[in-house]
C-alpha cells in the first residue's frame, strides 16, 4: 500500500521489452534488430529514465527517446557477423536551448 505522505521506495518493477525487426525499405529483408525497453515502478507507476545514452535511434549504439524513458538498443543474433545491422540509418536528436546565444 502506498502512503502519500512518504515517497515510494521503488521496490518492485515492471519492464516492457519490444524487439523490432528493421528494414531499409517497406517489406524488405530484415537488416537489423533493436530492443525498445521501458521500466516503471510497479507500485506507483513512475517511469524510470535511462542515463548516459544520447537521444535518437542508432544502428551501432544505444539511444534513448526524447524523454529518456525508452532505451533503444540495437542487437544481433549471436550467430551473425559482427557488422550485422550497422548499415541501418540512424537519427540523432539534439536539444537546443532557444535562449542560448
């Protein structure tokens, strides 16, 4: 039971993982795989944010959603070549402060 006068201790978690097959063209061959991972506190529902990854979608490294609540991590079958999936185009998101000079 959650006590509204005390912050949640985040002792229980719920994770949702979606593994996606990526293609370069619609209905084309699978060129890569990526896992999208979200974690929430199972008691209070608060989403957790991923730390240290840039915002965007990349074929060669993890990235996060703009709100940092979803990790987008490329992965490959263990039997595949080490360069599997590296040809997928990515998208980087850069946050810019409109008040900065």
